[in-house]
């Protein structure tokens, strides 16, 4: 396939915007284009609070401007980040953490233990692993300005792993006055202590957001390793350009107007590979699972028969081929993904290549489906999810389901999916998302694998039997015991149908070859370490 630039829509994007940056280390000049990276992320950044939503863009925004107590290295082991020293008592019930030197907020005030305590408590309201910590906590309190403790009712050996989790909302440390806001209310300021500052004066909602290097940030002395070690920023500025149309974004990448495109269409892979200035790069080798979330609170999917119908209806190969290159796709029938140690085949008799629409139609009839409207949230600016939503609607209509697409940009879906009400009041019945296959091996913190009803993630699946098993995971010590537990959990999950898997894919990003140093980790694209050459 050959595509010339005249075949694509052109966009005129400025290479940089002049703005003075106060610094005792550098002259009062704007960053040069050579030290400015322009990125096209997947979907518009609409929500800025990384505790309020798990949206990938919001988590990446959080990773730029905030910092974490612990971060995962390239072997997925938790390493201290904001923490300088830490220890655990002999009875393994009390953890003591001391902050490292040099931590300061973008407003010039120092980071304190009180900020950490408030941030843990807020995050613990929404993150599944955080909820576990809060349930076991006797006390979380500061000892002095740099030291705080977590005292537990019983040992929790994976506590550092939970503090470093990439699953769901990450534990980004906020100022105490921001973290004191309930987790159900969005924090509206963008003041962190991380390696980038959010440039409010250059914020152009719907067009672009700008991040400037935080000159006062003191990185750790260890080498960069995954998300751990020294977070050294090697560019002056990063601009997220919101270009909804992927062809237009690709034209900008070809023209050198942007440096990075998060999800280039598969049709363009050959063009990218033949362009001497462009390169495809896989940042998450485990790939992503495409997942259909069903609203348990509203008809028809408040009925288990209707949810089971969706298991039989889906033709995974068709959904994957609708967007991805054939060599990059696979089927997935385990709730623990395809690549994790816990992936298994328990209770997967429903899976059939090509799907089973007749069985699905029968189950909808048994559920008492009476033709009510079924609303599918459709992302208009995320091609793979948008294509899958269209195919889903067409597939449902073929078996007599009154499927209706509700198109909006991804930012709109991030907001709307939090609505628990009926479709008449702005609610929904189904939406599609993607999740790192690797992170599906973490049922402690991953919201996708939680079934605690309206306290859980969007769709609000509920199964007390499943949750009783999931609660054991944190205390199981051997791999074999966890594998056995995973089989029991999956057997129940596919009975009540907590969600539906649409397939697995490995998707690359596209970048100009002049942009190097991107860190490959699941579910996130950190902006430190990258540089333009």
C-alpha cells in the first residue's frame, strides 16, 4: 500500500510556542524546536485527576507531573522512588517510610509525610489494592515531616508491590490539601512534585497541552530502569497535540510536525517501514486485550443470561481483524490474559471460533429481552475501539437486539462511563476498552478483575463468591497455589460473566527516528529519558 502526502489531510502545527521559563540555571528563553517533543496521544485528555479515572492519558499526565513512593523496575519489582529509607517491624505489621531529600512541589513548598498519608487514604478509596491496604490498616499516620507509618492488623507482604502498582489508578502523591478532596470529586489543580510541570498558560483544551521540564526536580542517583531509578528529563518541553483523525496525525508525523503517534492505523505500517525517517516500536511486548464491559446495573445485562449471550456472540478474530494486522492478533479466553503465569482454560467451553450467534439469540430470549434499546459507547477518535463498537452493533442487530451507538471522543466516554443511571438519563449498556495483557496477572490491584459491585470499576460486576476467592490472593505465597486459585476464580467469573474478551493484539507506536529513549512498560508511556537527536 502506497500513500503520498497529498493523499492525506495536512495540518499546520507550530513547532513550538514562545514562553519564558524562569530558572536560575538557564536563560529566560523559550525552548527550541530541537528540544521540544510533540506527541499525538490516543484520545483527548479530558480528566486531569489520575485518582478519579484510570484512563491511560490521565495516568500518563499523572506520571509526568506527580511522583510515586515506589515504582516498578524493568523486571516489575518495586523500587523506592520518593522513599529514601524504609523498613518493616519484626512482626511484619508496621511499615516505616522516610522521604528522600530534595522533594518539592511545583509551588515551591516541600513535600511532607502528611501529603503522603492523605494521598494514600484518597487512593485507597478507589484502587483495589489500596482498598485492601485500607481494610487491613490499623493506622496510617505521619511521625514527623519526612516520616510516616502504615500499621496493619495482619501482615501484608506485597504492600510495596501494591504501592508501586500500574493497575488502575496509580498512587501519585498529591499535596495534602488536594488529597483531602474525596476520591469521587476531581482535583482541579495540576501541581505535583514530578519531573515535568504542567504549563497552565499554554493549555488549549481540545488542541494541545504543554509540559515543561521541572528544573528543580532532583532525580534519584540510580540509573533509569523501567519506571524506577533516576527520572532524568532530556528535553525542555513536551506538547500533546490533540489530532482526532489518525490520517491527519500520520500526515503530521510524516511531515515532521509531530514526533510521535500513539496508535498508527495498521494500513500505514508498510508506509512507515519504508520511510527512512519513521519507525514502528512496540513498547509493551505482552500486548493488549480488548475488553467489553457490560453494565450490571441496567437492563438487559442485569440478567446473567444476557451477559452469557455476549460470550457466545463474539467472534474474536473478526473483532481483531477489523483494526489490526493479522500477524499481530490472537484470541484470549482467560481472564488472566494470554502471557501471564495464571492464564488458564478453566470454564472456557463457551469459546468458539466464529462465535455462536444462534446460542446468543437463544440466551437473550431466555433473559426476557424485549427489544429495549442497548446503548454502546463508541469512541470516534480511537480507531480500534471505534471500529470494534461498530462491528459490535452490527453483530447484535443481526440477532434482533436493538443496538444503538453513542458516538463521542474518548474523553467523553471517560466521563459518561461513570454514570450509573439508565440510558434515558445519560447512562449506557456497553463500552469497549483495552488493557495491558501483563497487568491481567494482578487481581489484587487491577480493577478489571474486581467484582465488588458499585464499589468497583465501570460496569460494576458483582459476585461475592468470586470476591471471597480474590481476597485470598494477597496471602497465597507460591506460584502453584496462585495458579490453582486463578483456575477457581476464572471458573466463577465466566459463570456470572464479569466482562467479555474481544481478542488480543500487539500494537506499536510510530515515531520519527530522531526521537529516541522511549521506555517500554505496560499501560504507560513516561516522558522522561526520551530525547531528540
